[in-house]
């Protein structure tokens, strides 16, 4: 059982105006603070949309040196002006103790930890120690690679340092594959984290996930359909002149149009008809799940018998040709039922791996429980 995090609810952070009086919570602003004029013009446009939390990158972790790595601490003065003149809350990315101290000096209301920093426990601990005994909310982006334990570990370090206004941002995972988006969504990891820690405020960063503005609406809608709490979206007064990530930034006007097109789903309904129908459908799923468990247990028992028979006859466990043939047949039948190849491959390969583990433990005299432990 997962240890619960000690979290203050998002509604008690006193940072956000709600879009159309309900979710999503919105954070918006340019990828990078570039000039005082750019910051103020963008912030005014976002303020007109009713957005209350303004973001901008002050320090930019770039892959190569001699590229634009942010304006640094002087940019916090521009952010402070947004706060003082427009009444917006301000937030930026931090990656060190020094960044935290500079943010506190200039009255930054919230910080986030980027994907590369989340992957480094040393830096996360340094940031956690710097935040000790403060009340600054912290959002943690997923690590670059799809490692949910690394993501959770960062949250635990911050929470143990006393950070209770704590949330996460899903920005997708780096990939060498050719896909539509800049990063691979891997929504199942976000869903798993959400299931483990339902108390945790959960944002999506469609800008970094998509990498191009034409994908922002569909990614934002998917995140809302999954019940995430809010969006962090990059917006620039003139994206064509942006010094970083120009393709994924919207003007405030474009952002306003995108937000109008989003459908915010309700978390539940008091409709008697809805409740009755959803109860019946969930009851059917419960019955099917029980049948699946019974069938999986039966299959594993047969795998044990096969393992014992192979042991008695000195036969190798892996029969690659048979498995490849079986999987091909199953995928073909699944397609006829409208099931995706990826889904079926994932399920049956997991079953096969467990069966191989069971047979291996029988062959070596281990405890055949199918856990791999």
C-alpha cells in the first residue's frame, strides 16, 4: 500500500481563478522571459483572459552551450512587475538552491521542477532543503524517462522537507521514435500516479508534450477527459520572435480561442438515470474481471504443469517459434474484435513472461509463484 503524501488541496493554495468557474486551473506565459516589454505585453493579454498565474522561464536548461539559456535573475524583476502592477501570481522553473533563494527574494509565488532536474535526486534534495520551512507551492514535472518511482521519489523528498502545497505536471517522456508529438504521452503512467495519489494536484503541460501549437487543443482535451486538474500552457505575445520553443507557443488571443473549445467533464453526476446505468455497467465489468482472474489462474496452473513436464524430460523452457506463432494468431483474432495490436501484445507478452518465470522457478527448484521474486 502506498504511503499517502501530506498535501494541502489545490483550492486552498489561493493562486488560481477557475476557467468558466470550474476546472481547469490554468498557468500560462512564455517559455522564456526575454525582455520586460515581452513579459508585460504577454501578461496583459493573459490577464484579460482571466488567467491569474503567470509563468516564464528565467533559467533555461539547454542541451548545448552557447545557446539562449535564459536571462537569469534580472528577469525576476520583470516578473515582479507583473505581480505588482497586474495582480497576477508568478512562477518559474528552479534547478538549484540559488534559484530558490533568488525566487524568494523577488516574491515568486510558485515554482516548478523541470524534467531533467526531477531525474537527479541530488538536485531535488538540494531544492527540498532550500524550501524547508517555506510556504511556496511546488509542481514537479515527470522525469525525462518513464520512471514513475523516480517521479514519486522527488515528491517524497519535497514532502518530507515540509512542502505540502505539492503537485505534478505531466509533460510526456523523451523518445527516439518518430511520433506526432515532441514527447511520448504515456498516459498510462500519469493514470497510475493519479490512482496511487488521488490527493495530488495534477497538471498537464501540452506545450512540451506536443511541441507544436496545432496539437495543444487535442492534448489539453485528453488531459481534461482523464480528470486532470489543470494546464500549464506556453503563451507569447509574438511567438515568431521567441528565443526558445517558438513552434509550441500561442498568442494570448489564440490561447483564448483554444480554451473556448475545451470541454470540461464533470467528475460525477447526481442524475438517477446516469447512476443506475453506470452502476449496471460497472457491475458487468466486475463480473468480467472475476472471470479474467479465474482464467489467468487456470492458465498459470497449466504453465506450472508444462514446466514440470519439461523438467522431467530435460526440455528448454523457451520455445520461441511457438510463441511467435501463437502471438501472431492472437493479434489477428484480436483485430477482428476491434482490439489494438499494441494492447494485445502488451497483455499477452506480460502473461508469457510470467509463465516463463514460473517454469524457470520449477526448473531451478525455486518457489513458483509467478512474481519473479
